[in-house]
C-alpha cells in the first residue's frame, strides 16, 4: 500500500520500474489492465481498471490517437501526446506515484512513457451507475421528481442545474485511509457564512477512519454533540431541497456512493419543513406545517398523557369518559404503562418488519399484522380498546414527520416519557418536557443554536418557521448568516482527527 501520512513517491524515468510499482501495489490483480507498445525507440504504457472505465472512450479517444507518427521525437513525445494527440478535457500531469495510483483506482487511465519522470492521468470514468430517478424517501405530490444518485459528479450537476451561478463553489476531499472516498462540499460564496464553511473544512480534515461507505459515517463524526437523540445534521436525497438550503447560506456535503446529501447547519425547525411547503400556496403550507407540529406533540406525549391521567389523575376526566375507560379496563391484568409498552413495542416490530420484508408484501404484512394483533389483543383481554386507539393515533402522528431521523428521535423519547409518566404522573411529564427543552437549548449545529430562531429570538427568520410567508414577502431566502454564530465553540465535542484534502 502507499506509505502512511500521504508521503509522495516520485515517478522515475524507468518505465518498467514504474510498472513494477503498480503491479506490486495491486498484487497484479487481473482487473488492472496494462497495455504496452513502442513508439519508435520509445516505450509507453496505458494502465486502467476494467469495469471502472469507459472502454469505448479508451478505444476511440486514447488508443486510436496513440499511433506511431513521424513528428514525435523522444524528448517531445509526452508534450505532443498531451497537447495534440489526446482530444480529452480532463488530463492531469504529475510526478507523484500515489496520485497516479489513487486516480487509477478511481477510474482514470494512467499514461506513462519510458525516459519521462512524469505521467498523465486521463479522465476516463465510465462504470455502471443508477440513473436519476424519483426520490423514494421524500416523495411529493407537487414538485420536482428527480433525486440524487450514487455518483458524486451527477449529484453536483443536479444542484448546478438549479443554481446557475459562478458563486456556487465546490471543494473536493479524499477521506478514508483505505477507501479514499471522494467527498465534496458545496456552498454559495457570499451567502454562506465564512465561519461555517471554515468549520466544515476543519471537521472534515480532522476525520481519520479506514473507510467511508455512506454519508452517515460523516454525519456521526462532524456533529457538535455526540450524545443526543436529536439530529443536528440534515440529510436529503432531493436536489431541490439541497438547493434551497444553499440559498439560505447552508453548506452541503456530498459523499460519493450514496444518494443522501448532508446539509449543515441543521436547526430544529428544518426537520419540520417539507419541499412541498414551498410549492403550494402559503396558507395551505402554513396549515400543514401547524399539523406537523401538533403531530409532533401527539407522537411525543400521547401515550404518556394517557398513562398519567388514567393512573394518577382520574379527576381530570369527565365522569362518562372515566366510566367508559374503567369498563374497558375491567379484567385487564396489566397497568396502563405495561399495556402501552407492549403495544408500542409490537408496533415498532411491525414497522421494522414492514421495512425489511420484500416491498411487495412488506406494507401488507405491517397493516394486516397491526389490525389482527390489535383486535386479538383486545378480545383476549390483554389490552383495552382505548389503548389501541392511543397507540394507533401516536403511530400515525409520527408518520407525518418529513425527516425520518427526527421521527426516530421522537419514537425513542416516547418510551422515556411513558416511564416517567408511570412513576410521577403529569408532574413527571412536565419535568420531562423541561429536560427536553433544556437539552434542545443546549444543542448547537456548527455553532448555531439548535432552537434558532425561537431561542434566541430572531424576528426576521420567523417568516419561515411556524408560518410560511407568501413569496411576495420572501423574495429572497432567509440567510443563515443572520443567526447568532458561535462556530468556534464546542471544540471539546469535535474529536475527529485529520483527513487529507484531495490535491494537497
């Protein structure tokens, strides 16, 4: 393998010695193709990886032009190839064997000549990749249907298609000592905060890990607070959502090999905003957004409020409702907390099974299983009908969250709130809410308070939080630079070491 710490190995003029280096580093793997031939008295070689390159491109634009020609003297052979004989845009000349090896394993073609202490790295990537398709995790009724793919280049192009501006800048890195995964950050210069951009660069450079296979690796290693159930890094597979975030001054992190793009800073309100909010009329979008916040409260507190009231605070219920609930619970052998815990765990099992089962039967199994198990449990006298209704409404409310990772956070907190309600009643529920709010106030996302613009209050940002103001008021996106920044803080939480930036 190449030496540690990125120490460069200089290319030397002996072609066979250079080829021996590539053969040794790749263990002469059969998919590493080496083509050698002579140009008069000069020997040359092409090296590429089968399956990572476009074979037609190599044959038409590299192999065909490289034929013997009379005007090639040995001392000008490399220059003539580069400037006149290779009709290709992406050509890099380097004398670093590590750079050539990394490019080779990324799908580029290496061209070497005997007697030259530098080589050419020719862009020839052409592996099979999935085409641009509709997003499967964030569907909309009205709006663009294209979604990100596993190709870094394609994903950047999907964003550039929407933001045709020279200030849309991108920077590329290589992260992972073994995988050397390509990672890019993109932002709009002049809109994105320089402090946030610098902080993103620093945290990416501090990463030391064997391999990056998905953007979730990056997400865990760059977040401010490592021990929180709330997501502090936003992710999406919709180019329009990422483009909208860039217009607000946020920074996108694209990882090669995954369709999920990260975006920072990510605030609490961002996880309640859907792409379709901005394509419908403002009054419709505002109403739906209120429904989401109401569903958030139900999903978090529904079972715990039921447990607290039916266990400790019977006097809060109307007499007729209390009599009805008491009649339903007659003969139930378990307290309300155990009822709720069994039903919640059962529903979580059904939800997970529905995801893992084949798509053709997964949804049917989860729906039929919930109906059958719920009805059977009530008839068997294990749980009350009211508890089934509460758990069902709670589950439906959790499905309204546009962001899947926020919905998971609510599901985890719900069990804790149920336990506190079973022990201390409504007093425990209130104490739990105070603890959650205090924790949210403590969180930061790349130095920016997580509850912004609610705490601290920012009046100019309120037009796109609980409300979605009409576009004739929001003529320009609200910039994240307007928020109070503290990007230099919380260094104690960032213990990720350094990575090498591509090209350095």
